[in-house]
């Protein structure tokens, strides 16, 4: 029987509450004709859990007292085991492994020198040209700086806190020679967020975004109401 993804009926929920706590989830899925992932999700959502008796049984797959050790048990670390390399701080492996080890101060083969340029895609600003300005450790933004910011700071000094250097509307470019002071402006983060809001980019897109939000809220409200009505009050005998 193929698994179904049909909506849960009150009878389905009652069956799930009755058999899930006492059976393997795989067997529950076969019996109800639903995917195992769907069984697990619905049981979790309704807070239906396995019984202690089931978890202690052989069906749960746990080790049973007095039974032969399963395959792999003999290779586990015993309680109180001392690692073979205990006390060997700084111990080096032998053989040819030393040849391939990272050396102190080593750099990846694709490391670019200070002054190099790269083109990156930024979620908020789109494509932009950056220049490597240092070899600082940490994230890339500590080593790479947008060329637009470098050009603006060369004329006006450090960017004020809470502000961004952006291209003026319709003047975005990634060509080095075209990134000039006349194309740039320094605005607040609030201004940047407002400028990139869908309703300011296009009235039609703004209305669609509002409609999508209203539909999503209605779907969530109906779903919550439906699940509250279908949730069993107790497990049937």
C-alpha cells in the first residue's frame, strides 16, 4: 500500500494516539499507510510519546540485560579508558605525514595579496567590487573593503556610525574606473531599508507583498484552529 499525504481525519488521529505509544513508528506508518516522517511529525505536534514500557522493550532496539553483546559493542571504549595519546601534548606523527601537515604561518594556495580586487554578490547591495586591504584574521569583511566605501572615505573620512555608503539610484557599477565620488552617497541604515522596501520599488510589488502576508496569516489561523479541533483530548482505550 502506497503512503498517503491526505489530511488527517479524527479517526486517523484517534488511531495514532492509540497505537503510536506502543508500536514501532515504522510499523505505525505501514498500518496507517502514511510516510514515517509524517507519523513522527504529527505525533510530535500532538505531544504523543512512546510509553516507558515500549522504550524498555526489545522493540525499541535497546540493549537488554543478559543478552549477548551486539556487533560493535566489543570495540567501544570501556568506562575509565585512558586514551593512547594521554600526556603527549604536541606529539608529532611520524612517517610522511609531516610532509603534508600545515606549517605555521602557511597560507592557502588561493590566497590573494593585499591590493587585489574581487567581485562579490551582496544580499542587500547586489554585486559590488571589493579590494583586499589587510591580512587580518577572522571573517572576510576584516580583509576586504568595498571600493565604494574606500572612495567615499578618501574624501570625507570614516563612515559615521549607523550609516552606509551606497550608490545613488540608477548609478550602480562594478567597473573600477566608474566608481567615483559623484556616484556615491552616505545614508542611514533606516533610509537604506526604506529605499529597498518592495512598496517603494514598485507599487504593484508592494501590493502583492501585502496580499501575500494577508494570505499567509489567514492560512496559519485556519491551520491552528483546525489542529485545535482535531487534537484528541485523551487516548481512546
